[in-house]
C-alpha cells in the first residue's frame, strides 16, 4: 500500500549572493528536493522546465547566486548554487547550504589551545566554533553572505573543552568545525540560513514523543554487544591513559570487556626533547582523559538496547499536528522513542539526524527522517 503523501507544495527563487536581492522566481517546477542534516552540509535541488523559465535561467550562475526553497509559502531552505545542468527541455539546479562557504574558506591563522607548558590552556569548544564562524569566517570580509544575526552558539552547563593546536593555512574552516563534531562532542546544523552549534549531550531542542503510527515502517528493537564496555581506556599511545570501569554489578555480570581509544592523531603535545622517550601528558590532560573515559563507559554499559528506525522511513501526515512539521523540524532535536513488542521493548531518547523532503510532479510530497540514539548522558541548560 503506498505511503500517504504529505501536503506540502513547493516554490523556489534565485537570489544574488547574500540572499537579499531577488534575481527571479522559478515557475514550472516538476521536481524539488531539500534536506536538513546534523553534522554535515545539506543539499537541495529543483528541476525546471526550460521553456517556461528561460528568462530567469539565462541569468543564473553558480556561486554568485543562491537557491531559496519555500514550502506552502514558508522559507525552508537557502544555499549556494553549486551546479547547473542544462538539457534541451529542462534545467536542474543543485545547491548546498550556507556552510558550503566555510568548506571553501581557508583558516588563515593558527591557534594553540594546548595545556601548559606547551600552550595557554584549553578553551570552551562552543566559543572556538564562534571564533571560527564569526571572526575567521562569515564576518571577516564585511559579511558578504549576510550572516550577521544568523550564527547561534548554544551554551550548556557542561560544554566540552578543546585542547588542540593547528597551523595557519592547514585546513578549511569547515574541516576544523567538522573535526570538533567527530572528536570533541560538538553538534551543528543549518536551518534555512541559520547555523546552530552545541554540546552533543545538550538536549536544548526537544520535540514530541514519537508515535510509531506516524511512521511508514515499523521500528526495531536491537541489543548491541559490540557497543558494550565494562572498562574504557582513553590514551594517545604515549604509555599514559585515563581509565574508567563500570559499576561492580556490571563487572560481576559481564566481566572485563575493554575498549581502547588510542587516538594517536590527537596527540597534539610537542614531542619529547629526549629521542625515543614519549612526551608526558600533564595532570590536566590526564584528568580530561579520565573524565572522557568515565563518560564513555557510562554510555557503553550495560549493553545498549535501542530503538532502530529504518533508514528512509517516511513521516506520515498525522505527525504534523504534534510538532513534527517539516517546516520547523531541526536536526539534533531530542525526542522519546518507545517501542514494545512481544519479546522485547525499549524506551530511549533519540536525536533527529536528517530530514529529507521531495515533491515530484503530481505524486505529492514525501518526507523521510533518520534518527540515532541520543547519548546516555543528557545535559540541560
């Protein structure tokens, strides 16, 4: 039985770089797709009849112009046009969200946040993202992309600290931001033109508990043995580590099951001055490793029983009145997923990681979602 479509109707327009000067509207759309994602750069596309929009399409160029997408007249996506495909009867316009600009902006200055004596000390990772996106990014050259007031740092009560050193001209601004998302506990997302970043444990945005009747596919309940540890070891391979163990009852039931996070690439201290002798982490570094190990072993014990929502699960129209409206859904938002079957059940917080919307011809609109289990540690503002 086909999935009932949502009721969104899309329109689109092209603007000059900065998003304030209209080049023209795009009529005769027959294929529109856009997404919002957590910890990545989202994309959008529209397909237009060349016969109906040629006066506008003749003016459109990549990079210097932006694509803006509207759903029922509400702005839902904005970004930089990065590709134009011309065929004899159609034009396909492809765009990436505003973070694409940072993917193409070199980090012109380096920084040193190492612990003493190698550096002045660690900084709040949320503040570092502000420095990246504001001081070194969008606002550096008189704000050509019109991002003033669009950059939103979200503080929590237990934000991650950043200890890292980077040389000038060694990477792009987005590469540094994305590295923080992979290794230092930062989440980020783009909604329309606004960029948000926050601690991955911070539940600053919540939506209504998920009702499985809103989904086109049944969730699964899964227990993950490979994600279990009763002892977690955080090290950089220098012979020193932060080590944390699970509760005594966990050890009694499961025994000693170790995970070793040997992240040599993150050993940012300078080498020892004595050949063949590794550098020694400071007491502050060891304390930070210990705190990381404690958080991770807490997340990994006992074996996690999770709700798994299949990929490309469609969101049904009956979800909209309960706050699951594509216009407002934000990746990174927390919600409760509760599933109970005859042989197993699970109730846990999930995070929305992707919203994907597409309208093709007369077939209606399809909205799909992807989610992941939220961290066991929840921080509130």
